[in-house]
């Protein structure tokens, strides 16, 4: 089963964020709840955790990309 990595609502109410960096690349294992990707708004930085134990199988927004809240950034395939 694949789990989507989704941009959550931000504390400052921003509608868009910038992907700053990925902490795991496709093919790498991840653990549920561990930080997976760092995103920023004009005011804050936040980390999006892995939605499940498994492997990153897709990254659809590279570092530097501007994405909307609710947008899918990639996929984790459950272990």
C-alpha cells in the first residue's frame, strides 16, 4: 500500500510552502513519524513526517519547488 506525503496546513496560515530539502531519497527506508521533508513559508520552517514505515518510492516536488497546502509531495510504500 502506498501512502501520500501531503503538505499539512501551516501554523501561520500560508497557502503555499517551498520545499527546502528531502531527508530521504527514493529507495531509502523511512520510519513512521520521523521527519521526511523540510518546507518553509515566509515566516516558519516545518518538517513533514513519514506517514508510514516503508520506503520512499516517489518524490514529485524537488527542493526549491513551491507547492500548495494539501498537495502531494511524494509516496511512501508501506513495509
